[in-house]
């Protein structure tokens, strides 16, 4: 069934169930930002640790570290992979020669200076510099983040333009707020986005619908969410 997934689809399911059914090398690129499995005990506001909250409890429900099988399936069904926060999965992903560094330009404060992506691409390290620190952003200013680990669309556009070509088919097995879908639309790529959380699939679909409505390139009725195994 998954071999017949339509382009520009959102699928609400455990990604392992879907990835197992996809033919080898169906996708040109996997661009994703998996859950890190950090067992959140606090949040950070204004550079300070805050006590555990209901939001943190909710994060712990979905923030489960992917298994080796999932990463092996990702490698099996895609020609190349860009996996953000690859340092959390180094024991599962293995050595690589071309990391991507996102320099967040956060300045001298509590926030991390940047993030690292594991890639299957041969070459040398590349750096994307783009401020993303609370209200201080080089893009999407004034827009409220809708996911705790949300990435800027500009970062994913940069990844797509540098490591794929127009018309390529992209998969994101952990799509969260749908940043990959938006970046794909803006760069002329096709996508399949998967997430097991119905709320994030709803958010991702709505962000994509809003983009389509703004650009008036596709009819709203062409969009939909695909349920998998009854979900």
C-alpha cells in the first residue's frame, strides 16, 4: 500500500509501520529531525531552567529515541539522508564525512550555539548561519513556534537546494510541525510526511494549507491526511 503513497501526503502513523512497506530507494532524500529521547525534566525560558510542566509531560510522551531498525529502514528507502541532531544517534548512524552545522548566532547566553546534522553525503563540512534564538530570528519573526524543536523553514530550504534537485521526492518520517513540507513546496520538491501524533499532523497540514492559500498554486481540496492501520 505504501508503495502507492501519493506525492505531497501527510500520514498519521508510527513511521516504522510505513517504512517497512516502502520499496528500496523510492525517495531521493530523507530530510528529518527525529525525537531525541532526552527524557525532559524541565523547560528553558529566558535562558533559565524552569520546573517540569504539563508541556514537558506531553513532550515525554512522543520524545522517544528512534531504534536502529528505523534508521536502517530510512537508509534503505532513500538515496541520501540528512538527519538533524545526529550527535544524539552517533552510535546508531555510524561515521560520516560531511556534517552540516547550523550556526544559530545565539550570542553569549545559555542557548546552544548551533546544531549538527548527520548526512550520508560524501564531502566536507558545511555551515548554515541563521539566527534562531527566542524572539531574535533571521526569519519567521513574529510567528509563534508550534513545536518544541521546530526548525526554520529557511534551514530546510537551504538543505534541499544544496543536496537535492527540483522535482525530487523527499521523505520526513518525523515531520512534527511540517517544516519539510513547506520547504519542499517552496523549492519545487515533492514530499511524504509522517508523524504518529495526530495533533502534529493536523498542525503540519494546516501550515501547508495556509501556504497553498497564500500562493494560490493548488486547490485546497487537493490536500488530505492519510490514516494508516486505522489511525
